């Protein structure tokens, strides 16, 4: 149910983001040297580290811009440990006035699987939290140091931790939404498929720590979802971005031909049971075909799907990660759609008399005591 027309992408577009404005062109300049190009035949490390540096610079600017919109009436618990790995830290934000459990939104940051941080989105998380939600932002391990599906496994551990400590964090664990941007949208979408489709969970080899009843919705912004679209990247920047990020993430230079990486392609593993989703992408985002394809596959399966797409000729052009530019009409439009979606999907049940929540994965009833080893620092 889009407020703007869903526009199929008729033109050939490289399925690779400009990552907060021109990442791909910057990466081409970074990697123009013959030594880096040759290194990709052996290892993704040199180019991945250069890409991470670009993400760090753009992320610092993003954090500054979002902080201008961050409300002050929000409590933040920073760097809460949710597991033993050094990267397993998360931030939790909630309204300062909260006294009762609130719905939980978990936002997974982007960065091409090789960069980005939770910290750069703190202002946005605070803004969402101020509207009556607990917002958790997990850090996860980056490629090429850690490979697929490590971030997905860590997200499940973060959800286990948040449930185990729901009382202290004022979380209602029966009302959860997962959100993500760019690479984080892929991780969130894969988590949605994992939770809703047992056969897919078996194929990936990860046990969900929440149930389909708990997962009320997904917010997927400017994501990458389909390996066939990746295969047909046409521009030099597109091919380079894909080769670096997915070589690093999969651990295989020929990742497109790796059967073990096939489950990465979310569009091939959706069903009517997929959680209700809000999908958005800009008309000038090279990743646009991915969001359009995912939305089309979900709608064909009968899954509840809302979209916020922009006509091909929309001016000014709406680029990758547009949703974080809150000084634009498009950014404000998405924020309004996001909050509306969350209020509708995470609304409290109207009648719970005589009923109680079933035991949830990751709770004490199912052996989830490990998450309690890391109590929140209040």
C-alpha cells in the first residue's frame, strides 16, 4: 500500500549502493591502483579496509546530521554486552518517561557487510524511541574478519539477550519489529525469513530465538537481497563494490557459484508466512531493483507488504540511504510511514484476558540462561 506508485525499473541499473552519496565512485578512486585490484584476486582485505575507511568518514558526517534531530527526553544505555565476542555490544534507547514495557524495535546498521557502526545511527534511534518504543541497535562483527552468517547469528543472540533482560529494559518481548538499512536491511530480512520459515532456518543452520508471533514486522530500507541481480551488475563501480563486499562476507572469490552462499539470496526464500514488511528505496538508488523484486515476490506469495517507492522521474533524485536525511521531504515522508507502520504493527492486543504468552526461544523455559550472564548496566 504505497503512497507513491511502485515503479518497475525498466533501465539497467547496477545493483550496488552509492553508500551515503557516491561511495561507489569514491571506492573506484580508492581502488584505482593496480596493486589493490590485483589483491582482489588473492584477498578481499586491502579493498575491504579501504571501503571501511570510506564508510567511517561518511558515517561520522551522518551521525552529526542525525544528532541535530535527536530529542533529549530519551534514556540511552550504551554498549550493553549481549555475548562474549568483543563485537557483541548494543545500545538501548527508551523514552525517559517510560514506566511500563514498550514494544521493541531492533535496528541493524548498514555498511556493505564490511563497515558502518551502530553509533552513527544513535540520533535516529533516539528519534524513533521518543515516539513510544524501546529501540536497540546492535553492533555485529564485520567482514572479512568474520564471515556469513555471523551477523545473523549475533542478531539472534542480541534478541535472546533483550528478552532475558526485558524487565529491566522495559521491553514487551511479545511485540518486536526488526529494521535495517542497506546491508542491515539484508540481515533483518534474512532474520525474518529465518523466524517465519523453519526449512530456511535449517538451511542456514541458525535456530531462531524469537517466534513468528513475537515478530510483528520488518522495516527494510535500501537493501540488497538477490544474487541474480548482483550477477548482472554492469558498471565498473557496481562490479567492484559487489566483488569486495560479498567476497569479504562469503569468504569466496567466486561467491556467486558457491552453493553454501545461495541462502543469502532472500528473494528465493520468501513465503506467505514472511512477516509484514515495509520496504523502501529511492528512485536514484542503484539498489532499487532489489527492493522492487523483493516486494514483488512477497506480494505474489500473499505476504503483507507495504512499499514507499518513488517514480523514476522524481525530482530531486532520491538516493541510497535517503531515509536518514531528515532535512528533506523524502526523509520526513519515510519517518512518518515508519512510525505509522510501527504503531499499527506493534499495537497492544485488545483482549489478553485468560491468555498468556507461550514460552519463547531464548527464555529460561527453553534454556536461555546464557543471556543473563550479561545483565544490563543501568
